[in-house]
């Protein structure tokens, strides 16, 4: 498959051949959804905690006798039904971690990349370099690329000047190619990559596994 390469004012300057194994994968909604849920679950800290009736301060003495008072038969002051009592069935620290086979994770990422390309939401730049951080310069480039929507800008490696140039722009995130993930790809409307980032992406996720394709998952 061939895709166009643009300069900084979005003029097409050439075309390059890209891997169909990475950028022409049929969209598998079930696998993408599972990968999305897994990544978001694994990002949860799981530190929410509440005090049960055994943890709150207060006497364990029964407030009044069981019968002949004309009142409800309550227990001690730490009961969950009373003010300042413990919490019944509240959250406690736990792990939300989920696992997913490596081939399914890789397939989900390739599906989203392929979807971005087929939907016209992937734009590839020849290159983008800044000698010093320049927010205004980055803003002009992104505006030329269609900056009216949220943008995920992917470079081949972490570039400090690019990161600093984009960090104050709303709706823009920068990411090195090796850290591409399903959540970020789905969270931003447009995917902007350098040509080197495309090649790096093919190196990381483009090697077809031996013994058959993972698309059959």
C-alpha cells in the first residue's frame, strides 16, 4: 500500500510504500474493545477504601434494650445504618489488572492504525525538527495539518523540543512510536506521524509471526 508524504504546509511531495500487515488490517471491533478495556483497567490505582463498622470509632455497647422501648431494635453506634457509622459493602484496595495475549494486543493496535488510515485520519509528515522549543511554530504546522480537531503527534523517538513545543497546545499530545497504544489512538481524532515514525512503527509491530497470522484471533 502507498500513502502520501506531506511537507509542513501539507503539500504532497512523494508517496511511500507501507506494510499492509500494519496499515491494512480489517477492523476487529471485539479485539479493539477488549484491548481498550484492559488498558484502562490496568491504569486504575485501586486505592479507594472505606471504613467498615469494625474500623470506625465508637462503643460496641448495644444502645438500648431489645424489647419494650417502642423504638427500632438497633445495635451499637457503629452500625452502617447510623450517622458516623461504618460503611456497608464499600470499596477496599484491590487490583483491577487484566491480562490479554500479546498477539491480541498487537492485533488491536494494528486494527486502530489501519482504521485511522482508511478513515483519512492519518497524515504523514516528511519530518519535523525544532532547534529550540517553539510553540507558535508547532501551532502553525498543526493548523496546516487540520488542527481544528484533537491531534496525536507521533515521532520515531522522544524529541524534547517537539514535546516542549506541543505541551501547551490544547488537544495535542506527543508520543514516541514505540509507546503507541490503543487508548491514545482512540482518544485523538487525528494521527500525525513523521515518516521515520511510520518506519519505526513497522519495525515494532510489522514483523508477521511465524506459523500463521494473528488476524484470525
